[in-house]
C-alpha cells in the first residue's frame, strides 16, 4: 500500500475509534446519576436570561402562577410544621424541627409538583441554602422585587421575596426578641447562623422555584379586544393581589378548600375592615372559622407594605368578584398598624373573636 494511502487509512481508523469512545461516554454512569426521587437540582438547564415581568409570555405567566402556588404550598407546610412544634414544645423545639424537616419538605414538594424549589437569603441560617446561579446577582442587590429568568430549555425560574412575619421574629428577630430556648437551639443546630436581627416586615430571604415548560399547558390566546371595548389596565390593588395573595387564595378569590378561605362574599372581607387589615399586616394561623367552614392554613403577614399599598390591596379585594364593601384608605391602615405595633404572633381564632368584641364596643375606625 502506498505510504499516502496508509496514512489516510490510519487517520480514518483513528477517527472511528475516537467517535466510538465518545459515544460510549455519552452520559453519566449509573453511579453518577441522581437516584430516582431525589430533590431536583437547580443546575439542569444551561444558559439563563433575566425576563422583565411585563415581558412574560402567556405560557411563562402560567408557569409563574404555578411557581407561586408551589411556593404557597411549601410555605404552608413549613409554617404549619414549625408552628405546631412551637405550640407543643416552644420555639426552641421549632428550630430543631425546622432543621430536621425543612429539606425533606422541599424535596417532597419538588417531586410532587415537578419543580425545583428552595429557600435562600443573603444572611443564611443553613449554609447549604445557597441561591441558584440565575438568581444570585439579583438576590445580592437586596432589591425587594420578584425576579424572573428563562433558561434555554424553556424552564422559568422565579425568586419570590420572603418578609418577616410576626411569629418569625421569635426565631429571626433581634436578640431581645428571640423566644426562650431559641439561642441555645441555634447554637446546637445552626452554629453558623446569620439569620437574626430582623424586624417585622423586613426582607428575610427568598423562595426560588424553577418550573419546566412541560409542567404547564400553553394557554390558548384570547382574541384581542377592540379599542373601544378594551379593558382598562390592572389597578395597583390588583397587581398587589396577584403578587401577594393569588398564589393561595386564587386569582378569582375562591381560596383553597380547608386551607385558605375564600375572599368572595365572606364576613371577614365585607364587614368592618379592622380585622381584615390586622391579619393582612400580621398574618393568621388556623384553625379559623370563616362563616361556618374551618380553614387550617397559615398566612404570613405583609407588614412591609405601606399603608397606601395595604389600602389599595384591600380595596381591590372588598370591591371585586361581586363584593361591594366600602373602600379602605391609608388612615384606616395606619390606625390598625399603630394599635398592633407590638404584636409578635399571627392572629388566631381566639384573638380575632376578642378583636371583634372590642371593636363592637368601641370601633377603632370611624
């Protein structure tokens, strides 16, 4: 065989051999693969790009809604578990339960809902709760806005702010606010803890959620409205409702059976607004009786919202879906905020019953 042909033959043989070797190493070995049922990783998709809220497609908005509901489910499970432990053994016991149960709860919800989900912060209690790479820069800025990013495989990621609710000051507040047993429990279970020193309403951290595109069906596009019949832009109160309430109470205000009460036609929504303002600021912990039906959920307070924002949010709720209650103004919110400033727990049934009796005798709001 001529030398030139021999060289060509050897190069071809070498090329085939390399291709064969690459094909044999096309994926991870059985030992390297994550076990079935393991918590989903946030490193699956490749490149991520930020997406402005107004630029979300209809499909991405549906994925964002699904992410919000997933966040609501996880928040409910976590807070329900922690508050149950606190009632049984104090907040020191709650810290221990959180250390044992938080990660399994996140893994269970990740698997059940087909998403990746977790919590993070710039001041971590658990050093393993690092932010996903796509959200890291936004979280480090401390900007208190929900953030979105899209991956090159269509996955949508969102980081949702967590604000310190009144009960959480028992474990995350200033040194003189920490409940009995908490400092010792933190030293034992979280020796590297940096997550104290917060005030009620402060930005405490973030839920992050990644939703694969196949989890949510692509919504059918509605025909564009004529200019004459085009609906007006969403009110500030509606935007606030979508951001802070819709994940649990639904966009239509119908709630979630046995967990989150409806906001349509209920006495809590339509009567004197004092109790509604109070639970919006400091949260509510069930079981709670709402017009004869029991709901056993936990709602975090939104004390970080301004008086005007709370007024706009509650006015939207009290005048939507057939509700016809009077509007709430900022001075009403300020009155309730001032009178509940020292509260360190969410409202429960007994507290709300006592509040209603008090305002029946002497209204807080004229």
